[in-house]
C-alpha cells in the first residue's frame, strides 16, 4: 500500500509539472484528503510532499516536524528547507482548487419557510435550507425574508427564487465592478477574491410596492477581522461597507 501511495504521488507530480490543470489539481486535493485520513508514518511523509507541491508550506513543515527522524542527515537537511519556506511563504500562496461554476440555485417552496413576526408593519420568514450565494454554499444561518405585512409570501415565491438564482453567481461581474469602482482599495477585487467570500447572513426584503432587495454580510480575505456588508437594490449593488 505504501508503494502504491508513493507511485500515485510520483505520477500525479509528473502530471502536475507538465500541466497544472484544474483536473490535476483536483486529483491532488483528493489524494491529499485521502492521506490526511491515514495515520501511517510513511504515508504522512508523502503527505508533506503533496502539501509542498500545492504550496501549503507551513502545513508541510508542521507535519514534517512531527514525523522526521532526527538521526537521518537527509531529513535534518529537509527540516531546514521546509522551515525557510514556512517562514517566507507560509500557506499564503497555495494553489487553489476553483469551484465549479454554479448556474441554478436551490428552489424554495412556501413550506420551507417559518413565519416570524417583526413588528406591526413587517413579517419575517426564515428557511433553514441550503442554498447558493456568491457561488458559495450558504447553510450556517437561516435565509431571511422580510415582507410588508399586508403582502403574502406566496405571491412572491417565484420572484424570490429568480432573485436567489441571480445572487447565486450571476451577480458576480456587477459585484466586482462596484467594489473596484467605489471602495478605493489598494488591492482590487478579482475572481479569486469573489471565490473566497464567506457568507454569514442573507436577508431579502420585499417592500410595499413589491420591489426586492438584499442585505448580505460576509467575510473576505482582504480584511479578515471585518464584516463586509453588501446591500443590493433589485439587480444593482447599492452599497458595500466594511464593519468592524
């Protein structure tokens, strides 16, 4: 089995160096996950090679320090090499596995929502059902729908699903364009920035005229200790702010 894993690494490494396509990167990530579940010392050593190949230099160094033989001169030399890469690069320049492009979102039905009263003028509904927001799976908090009290949710369920489909990934260009035009940041938003967004909460509002808007809070990799609050008015970005 050990030789099988080493042979598998050698073949994947050769393929990767010839053509680091997303297909090969996906195979390396699958192989990495397989090795992470294996406690065998020799296989953990192979795992350090995979980490290094994918740019996880800190992970590689941390794991290597637990399993290397201090009596082996070659391995002692490897410790120094890995330590230098861990200090200079860390895990900051890893090769990303891009997510598949999501076109259609989850379809919500009336039965998915539970009614919550907000005040005399508005009703709030919550749905604890997984959906896609900004090409990310959102399931850590309920999806929130706020609607004017005299309106019925059933009247707008089709519109809500269409809007969620737009929020799922079709708003990407609009979001990146607005961020770069209005935020005045030294580092511009990009496809990679978008793919790394972490969704915290999603609230959709339908006003008395039936107009739909959204307030989405998330985290990005530019200000990790801040919340990025994104407000949308129909299919337009209304504002983006960092909070915290």
